[in-house]
C-alpha cells in the first residue's frame, strides 16, 4: 500500500459525514490532508460579504471537527489551480480527491489542474442526482421544472448517505497553512454581522440541529406555512446546503424516514429540495445562466438605469412595506423569506424595470445562502427570461401580496418598526391613510417613512408593454 498522502480538496462540502471523497481517502489507510483553498483566481469566484462571514465560521467549525479526529484543516489562498499543484508538489501527494461541483469556475479549476498534471479524482455527493443522469427522452437537459421533478421521482431513489470517518491517518509532516483570521473574512468597523450571529450557527452540527428542529416542529405544516414570512414555517437549511455542511442526501433520507415522512408537508418540502437540484442542473448545462438570459430575446429588453431607485430598493426604502421588510431582513440576517424574495425581486425588475442582474448581484453580496445556481435561476424565473413559458403576466402587486401572506402585519412590523402603529387595514398601503390619521400616529410620509417611489399600476402597465414588445420580436 502506498504511503504517499492524499489531498482531499474541500469546496462546497464542509462536513465530515456523507463526504465520498473523504470517506474513500480514509478507507485507503493513507495519510489524508484536508485542504480548503480560498480561490482568488477569478474575481467572480470570491464570495460576497455575508458569505465570507459564514465561510469563516464554517471553516473554524470544520477545523475543530477535524482536530477531534486527530487531523487538521490546511488553508491556502490564491489561484486554486496553482495552489493545488503546489500542495501536491510540497507533500508528494499521490492525488487530489474532491466532490464534484456544478459551478463553472469549480469545473474549470479541475480541468486546468488536470492539464497541469495534477492527478485529480472526483466523486458524486453534493447533489441527489448527478447532472446528466436526469435527461429528457431526447437525451437533453430539462428546461422546465415539473417534468424534471417527475423524472427524478420516477427513477432510482437518491443514494444512502455515508457515515463520517472515525479516524484519519495524518502525514509525517503537515504542509504550511494560513491562519483563518488572516483572511479577514469577518467585518471590521462597523461590525454589521450582529444580526447574523443571532440568527445562525454555521457548521455541520448547526446544520443537523436546524434539520432536526424543522422536521420535528414544522415539516408537517410546511405546505400551508412556508409562504407566511411571519411564521417559522421554512427549513432555513439553504446556507447549510450551499456550504455543504449537510448534504442533500442526508436531508432527503432524514425527511423520508422521519415520523412525518409520509405527510403532504414532507412531499412539498422534498419538491423544494428538487427545485434546488433543478437549478444546479441548469447551471451545469447552461454555464451562462448567471449572466445571460436563458431566453435570448430578453437580451434586448429595455431595462432602466436608475441608481437612486436601485439604492432605495437595496436599503428597504421603496415605500412599499412588504418589499422594505424583506430587504431589511436581508441586511440584518443575511437571509430573506422565499415568498418575500419573489415579491422584492418582482418589484425590482417589473415595478422599477431594473435589470435582474443588478438584483442578483446584490443578493450574492448580502445572502448567506448566496448560491449562484439558485440565485440566478430564481431571478430569471421572476424576470421572465428563464424557464417559465409565459412569465410576463406575473407581476406581483406588493400590497396584495402583503395582505395575502402577512395579513396581520407581524412580518412588516418586525422589520419596518416605524409602521408599527399603522392599522392592519392600511399597513400594506400606508399612503392611503387619511392625513389626519397618519398625523395622529406620527407617520409622516417622506420623513419617517418614504412615499412610494413608483406607482404600481403604472409600472405594471409599463412592464407588460415591454414584455409584449420583447415577446413579439
């Protein structure tokens, strides 16, 4: 048996359990060098500010978990291809084992490393189904979710997750490692991460705790509560899945084997897990998904360049309470309820006619679950340039959405406290209150809370006219 070490290159799989590359490396009995590379080889690969906060804490937790096995986590930053080549040369490693990724940059690094002579071996495990395993009858990728979803359910079940290794053999000499604190992933002054610290517990243990709480407390009612932003009805697993602190296979198995596994709520939840899968498959087959519309006719859409409106949207100062609540939740916690994400995104691209890519870029910088596949797919779906056949009729009315999904105003009042005294009947559209009533509760439009920055009715007509023009070619 060879005594040369094996490098396990960690990326979006920051866990020990259900980690095929780590499990195979451990079973060989050879020394294992867990390596994480902060890839600076492409500016588009550098995570946003909120993601960097999460990454810092996730790596610290993973390092501690590896130390409990008698191992350690090696950290390097730089061009990922060059770093892999250098670590293999320094350690005499016999190969680099890694979990496959659907993201274009990650796939490019593998190709470049192989071209540079680095022995690379990839493993499935970050998805339920590998791209290329779920195809249409004609052999191509699905572009519509429902047929993809049905195809997944009609095929073999996802593979069972693997146990974490009980021990890892260590090399005779460890390669040098950066200090995590030296990467400056955390905010300095001002420290804007207090809300995220209160909201999240990054790491593999935190992921397991979050899944347990969701399955025990919320999954049975998931179908009915997941659209209510004031309710704790969603799983909030998205950042843990993005960083691979828990695998999709672990989530699937634990959901179906839970006492509530046969419930309608569980079926609805698993459908959302497959939507995540669908987005990953789309990015794999269409690498330009992050910056080019899937429907090419939308390349000529007449987007508006309005820096003031974009800034108002980013800061939660649009004058539409449900939109502002969502954008403030995002800034405070690094996360936004999915129903409100759709409302806020629709407002940007349809009420304000601002390019969906501007919204996607803001989300990538401020979300702790900033996954390029899910983010881009979601924005294209809302903008109407993605996978939906007739999306231009879908223009969310933010006031009606608030009345339907936050009828008592608990969500809006939490995140827009200056509206706390507005009666329920007026909370979605506070500008419609009589001036005297506004004065009585201290609501001064334009001072304590902004006037609406756009008239929704006019904006809707403008959006539909623009979409009709694009679609008529």
